[in-house]
């Protein structure tokens, strides 16, 4: 695994078009607008976006190209039953441009940055939920991350594919 040579930083308004491009490479138009709305609201600091305290980081190359995005928040209600510590955090978004994934270290660098922040803010656990449609792309990534383990499949309803849940306890 390569080490990412770029910069991980909080998202800024100038990153919106790049973020939308990243999301569009993985999600359908409706999903892009859904997640993009959370990102915009977080940047605008609108009250509605702060329900789960959403925050976003981007991965930027040395050439200043934004190639990855990660979002985290307080766990949503359906994720809380999977938490085993008092102060969990949920990674609710992690996407890297397809040309910059698999072995380039971008996703790992994003997760590592959030883990550093977690220690400062006294978070004790990371929860991740990933849809079955990402079984061939994202699931293997979480499986190889140090300390992450599969803990459950979340079946929200009979007409929705199950989502895999991972957990990492932070000491």
C-alpha cells in the first residue's frame, strides 16, 4: 500500500464541484443530491445539518486536485444499537475518484486523519455502514483497515439490500 503524498484537510466551499464529481463517480443522481445537500449544509452551518454534527474532509493532491472525500457525524438512530462505547462516531461517507483508489493510500489517509481528530475530541469508537452495492469496491477496503472488524449486517427492510457494519474501538 502506497502512502498518500497529498494533504488531508477540512472541506471548503471551493471544493464543492470536486466533491460532486467524486460522488457522481459512485452514486446515482438522486444519491448525489442527497449527500451533496449534507455537504453544502455543513459548509453553510445551517441548523438542519447539525442534527448529527456532520463534518467533511477532502484529500487533495500536491497539484491541488481534490480526489477524495470523507464525512463523519454522530451516529444516526439506526446505528446507535451497534455502538458499544459511550462516545461513538459514524463514518457516513468515504469516496475516492476511481482513478485514485486501490493502493494509492487516499482512503487510508482520510480515515487516519479522522482518527487523529477523534483522539483529540475523545471519541471512543468508529462505526461504518456500507451498502451491498459496494461489496466489490468498498467492503474490502474496510476489511483491510487496521482495527476495523465486521460486526453485523443491517437489514432495514425487505426491499432494501442489507448494509455491512464495521466497528473500531479507539483507545
